[in-house]
C-alpha cells in the first residue's frame, strides 16, 4: 500500500469527494442489508497485496460510525497486521484476535481498543501465531463472532488477500457479506476469476466490488467506486 493512501481521509477531510465515495459504498451495503438478508458482519478483502483493502475497511468503518451505529473494526490479518497503524493504535504486541482464538479464557473486553472516533472500536490482530489458518478454521471464531454481534451493530473484518493465504476464504464462509477490492493497473483479470471461484466454493455472499486507484480529475486524487 502506498503510504500516502494509508490514511483516514474520512477524518482528515469529511467533505472531500473521496470521503463521499466511501459513503456511497456504505449506502450500497445498507441497501444490500435491506433486501431481507442480514448484513451485520462484513469481510473486506482483495486478490493480492497493496490493492487498498485496509484503507477501504478503515475509512468505511469511520463513515459507518457517523450514522450513530456502533461499529467494530477487526484486524483479521494474523500474519501482517496493518489496520491498527492507521488509527495509531497498538497491534501485534497486545492481546487481540489471535489471543482470543488461542486462549478460551481470554477476555474480549480486554482485547478491544477504543479509537478516537465516536462509536468505533478496534480489535487488533494480536501476536502473530504459528498456525493462523488452523486457529481461524475453528468453532472458536464462530463464538467470537457471536460475542461481537451481541455488542455491536456492524462489524468489519479486514483480512489477508484471497490469493495469498487461505485465511480470507475461511472468513468468507463465516460472514454475512464480502466486499472485494480491486486496483486499476494492478489487479489481473485471471485473479478476479480465481477469487470468484474461491468465494463460490466457500458459499460466500459477494455483495460488491470496489474499484480502487482510478484518477479523479475533480478530486485531484485517487477515488473509490462501487459497482
């Protein structure tokens, strides 16, 4: 991810065209939920590294919290945690998702961190475990998701890319919907097809794709589009 994009534009400039595009993504997700199927637990992933998924997940969490919705952002990358850095929060050296998965007696309340944003909390990835996929592919993750769904109105999971490790595929089978981030001049068509196949195999619900990296003349910067 390019450093200049690794930022909370939804906080830095609430009225920018880019922030408004994040709100458009939020609206699309809300419409997906209004179709009668639940949409409380959302996975944000990509095909490969550096396509902008963590930036999207973080800014989406911010604009979701704007609607007086109690939101939890989970850093589900147990191999390369980055979401906490955007919020200047502790990540790999403190209790987090990996702690909850490996220790049944660990406390969810002690692992969750408050952000500077009203209505937005953060669950870090925690210390890097030796067996991330095995930890995720367990009933313990289902229990954790059930706990956070009782406490929050909306949960966003930022996972590793689908084609890098199996973690995202495991997550996709346990959430209500998946948003796939692709990047202009980077994401390959064949990789998109592979991701679609993996999500279908997991019986995941792909609710949309965010096209990232398109130049916007009006914004003078990179923009995000939902289609």
